[in-house]
């Protein structure tokens, strides 16, 4: 399968991270092997980004204009790493060029209307769209989800997400997706109401207005609650995700507590004291393999494409997390609690 990437991002020590996630996608393709997928082209508006990317991935054709790349290369698999406001146009262009699978970075869209339009366009073209929530394939995340599913914390009553720093649309989509996935949303419960308060920043993030501080709450169909807090004044030394049950809890931290072997820990009704997962995997990837979760996500997607099987990364499957994120900002704008599904289909980020 021939693949192309839109949006290379800068090179440097942090490549493969938030600002150059394209490298992680490229490495995942390299690790999967050309028998499964071959990276043939990449596009970026900045010449240095293109040159650096090709230096890392020799033989890849580089383009300034992604539309020219799509028309010339006709890739079957397109990865979209460019900033969120541009993604809908890029998805449409890729579909019109014949792409049958698209792997889009988070957040998938900056409005529910845009997300739904992209999903419908893919159906019209007989294609599939996936969203890169690679942490679903990490052992710490799987361990917490399995513990909750097995009833080891009893009935879920509440959850907390604490993001140390602003810009929820940066890291927040991963945190919200992980928490909802662990809570079996939408299978066991669905979000019904959202209330959010935002102090806006003067500094946009990836072309989108961003907050300095945010706090919000989500109510679910079974009465469970999720609270979300981001910004410069979040509490210190707290779990980044914690799920509370009537008989225990399970949580994930950005780094292990002193003397503990991993970021995943819990208090379970069938145990004595705190249980801690023993693994060499952390919140982001493996301690040694820094691309582990993206590698696993790509192999999962390639199998889903080959077999036609549903994927937990299908865009339609991860929409609840996007809706919660957007509803937090829209609630702040309207200064009231909102019911879900979200009536407002356009962007809550008022430029």
C-alpha cells in the first residue's frame, strides 16, 4: 500500500512528539515493512521541514503543495498531521485523489459539523478514516480498562482528568479518549450533559484559540461524572486520569511514583493494598521503544483495512470524545450547561 503524509513538522530532538508527529507515523511505516506499507511522499509548506524529513526517510518524494502531491502520487493511504483548521480540506482532497484509508491526527476536527462531513465523504468514496489515539494500545491503558471492565473497582461513580498545562486541544484529546475508553463509552454509558468554564489565552495553538485555564464536568447516562481541568494552576502530584468506583479506583500518572514500577496503579476489591502494573511501558510509549504505541496502532489499522473489520480507531467510533471536548468550549461560550448530542455543529473556537 502506497502512503503519503501531509504536514511534516519540524525536525529536532522532540521530533515524533506533538509538533512533528509525522516522524512517528513514518517510523511506524518503516517498522511495519514495505511489504505492508510504503511511504512514498510527504508534503510541507516549509522547505527545511521537507528537507529534514527526506533526510530521515530517503527516497520519499517531497512537495510544498499537498494537492500536487496527491494528484501526482495517488496514494492509497494518507496520513494527515497538519493543523486542525486545514484537515477537512485535506481529507476531501485525499478522497478525491483516490485514497482508501486516511489516518488523521487529533483532534480530528474543530467542529462536529466538520467531523460528520468528513465521515460522510469517506463513505461516499468507499474509504475509511481513522484517528490516531495510539495510547489505546499501551499496556498501562489496557490494564486500567480491563480492571474496570472486570468490576475490580465496583460500579464506576466518577472520573477525573487533570492536564498539567493549558491547550486542551493539544494533549486533551488523548486524555479524554483514554478516560472514555476505560469507562466503556459509548458501550456502557453515554455522555448526556456538559458544563465548561474557560479563561482564554492570548496565544492560539495550531491556528485555534486556546485556553489559559479550563474546568468542566460531564454527566453520563448512568449518573457517573467526569471532571476535566487544564491550565497553569492545576493541582500538583495528582494522577492525570483517575477512575473511581464504589469499591476502589484505577489511575494513570505521567510518571511513576517513587519506588513504583509503572504509571498504572489501583486499589481493587479483590486485592490487598495498592496494585501496580509491572511493565516497561509508560504513558507515552515504551521505556526503550519510543514509537511503540504508534507502531501497534498502524498494524491494527492495516489489519482492519485488509479484513474490513471494524476498528476502535474508526472516526465514527471516537466521536464521543471529540463531542465532549467541543462541548466544554461551547458551554463556556454560551454560559450554560449543554445537552448532548451537541446542537451546535460549527466551531466553538470563535476566531
